[in-house]
C-alpha cells in the first residue's frame, strides 16, 4: 500500500504534470519559440506563473503555512550551472520537468533527452567531489532571500514585482483582431 | 503570428493554474522540483551495484540522494498525469521531432541534439542546485537571492543556444 507521503507526492506531482501539459510549457516548439523571441504565449504564461506563485507563497508564509526551501546563493555554481542548463534548454526545448511531461505525451525526442539527463546526472555524481565542495566555499551568501539580503520588507518585493509585472503584462496584452 | 497555434488556455489562466500548483506544493510539503530525482535514480542503482562508492561519496551517501522519497513519487505523479492529460486534451502523439527542429535539420540531428542537450542541462541543473522548477519558479516564489544570477544565466544561454541550433523559423517564409 502507498503511504500518505506517497499519495500526497503523487497528487502534487500529478497536478503539476497536468498543468504543464494544458499550459503548453511541455512543448518544445513553445519553448524554442520563446527563446527565439517569436512566441510570446509561453513567456507570458511563465511570467504569470511566477507572479501568482510569489503572491501565493507570500500569503502562505504570512499565515505560517509555508514549507519553504531556500537554495543557498552560491554564486559560482548557480551561474555556471544556470548557463549550462540554459544552453541545454535552448538546444532541446526541454527542461527536466517538461522533458518528463513531453516523454509522457509520446515524444520520442524527449525520451532520448531524458536518457541524456540520466547520464548527465551520473556525470554530476562522478565529478561532484572534484568541483562542488571547492566551489561552495567561495562567494556563498547562504540560504538568503532578496528581502533579507537588502534588509527590506518582503511585501515591497512582492508588491513591486506584481505591480510592475502586472502592468507590463496588461499593457502588452495580445488583442483579438 | 505564424508560430502561435491556438492555445488550450489563455496565457493568464495557464500561468495562474501553474502558480496555484506551486502554492499547493508549498502548503503541502515543499516548493516544486523535478531534477534531483535523476541523481536519486542513479544513486539507488549505485547503492545496489557499488555501495562502497556511495558510502565514500559525501553527497551520495546522504539518504535523500539514494533513497526514493517524496520527490520520486512526485515525478511519477507528474509523468502519469501528464500522459493522461495529453490523451484527454488530444496532445498525445507519438513523434520524434518538433516544428522548430524540422525547420532546422533532420530527425537524426534532432535526436542527437536532444541527447547531448539533456546531458548538459541536467549536469548544469544539479550544479546550480535546481532546474526551471526548483531554482527558477521556486526561487522567484520565495524571492531567493540565488534566482537572480540563475535567471540571467539561464535565459542568456538559452537564447544563445536557440539561436545557434534553431536559426530558421518554421512556418511561412522559410529562409526569408
């Protein structure tokens, strides 16, 4: 039998998988089109995703219901890793989550990409002892947030991003012809 | 525009839906994240095949990197539900390439790039400590400092790679 943790995980993962398909982020044409600045649907979807998450998570933390997990701001591996991820992302139109979702939707290229990801993880494991501990010691701000780092209240940030982002999305909204 | 097909949901509804999923995930257990499980899958196999290696590896010896847990079942749920949803909305279709790849080369080229790209992106993801879900979306949701360099690096190199590998826009005026 499945434990409560497993059922919860299947449920949350399930709604995410469903959302990736209906939001069409699990679609390499949308992603490549976005990175080539030709398709603004996915870009707007991602912006709305980020703004809604920001508000949702902020509200949860105000009422003490948030289970946060802040990644340490280790600048070198984050920047180098982010660059490699971005490069692979632009090469394929997949990221780990959408790669799995695309494979699930019958895309053979996504299955091949997931196999590459599996080997990429193995390479990371093998190289880990030689790179990660060394890089973690330099230029590491720890598990900090933008409000903590700048000593400003979190609602300034949430309000600022939502206000500005919402305005940009509204002003540039696609109109029906 | 010629590249945009009629979407299933308007962008704002799609974004709100994803944002609510993030909020649900944070309320239930932790922010969204997918990529760690690629390490866990390798870790679980290595634990069986070469447990001495795992025990001597400062990252892998931690139980969360070789024992399937919440994140593992999360990814299984993601896969199964994505498949079922794709069938329901008529998006399930066996195929080996996409429109952008077809406009820029053969299926063989698409598969080779998919493999190499998958390798690079997962390696990068783990180095950065998270992917487009775990670092980017979860990072912005929590306003983490790490999301700023991550976002700049990811989009800059993503746009660069897309320009290198997909110079031709599919659709109407090809080569124009």
